[in-house]
């Protein structure tokens, strides 16, 4: 996937001292659009829609506000916990640390340094973040209904 690899490599270069260089990202994304590797547009509400292409066919559409990514809490909990585990190689330390910080920022509870949990659907957000950092193959999402110590986390998440 040439387009997605370019996006991943490019986005990694937009993080400077834990801040995202939005203006530079938008300029470079427009350059990729001219090369027809990516279809990109900024919507009126500030969201960014990115369609990665291969052989002029749409592959995947990313539709998020990069700086304001949030996990929505549904009105009713479905009773499933999402356990996100990762084992990212040392050579990708920056991506690993950035992923940890993003998970904390999204409201995940850290069970261990590479094990996080949340009670709400988060698969699309995890896929998006992991593809940006180029580490999706190192991440595992488990769905569990009960576990020891669950009451503490129910209290933490107010469910």
C-alpha cells in the first residue's frame, strides 16, 4: 500500500515535542492529493476526510478531527470491556510512547504499560491511531465480559 505507507511516514514527522503540526500536515496531504495517492479535504466543521488510494481505487476513508479525536460514551453500556494490548518493538519507541499517551488522553485505564482497558467501542479510533503510527500489526484488541477487579473499573468509568 504505497499511499498508506506515505501517509504513515509523513504523519510521524508531524509530531514535534508532543504537538501536532497541523498546517504542515495539511500542506503535505494536498501534495499527495495532486499525485492522486490520496484524496483529501477539510470539511466545514474542521474534520479532515482522507481517502487512501491504490491504483485509483478507494481503499480506506479516514474521517476524523486529528487533534480532537474522542471515544464516544454510548448512552447504555453493552457489558463488554475492550482490552487493548500491544508489543511494539524498541525500534518504534516514539510510536509506542505516542500510542500510550494517546490512549491515556482518550480515557483508557492503564492496567500495565502496554495494556489498556475501556468499556466503550473504540475499534475505529484504535485502527486510525495505529495506522497513523504504523503499528497496527502490533496491537491486539480483546473483548471481555467479566474479570477479577471489575468493580474498581466500573467505579472508575462510572458505569
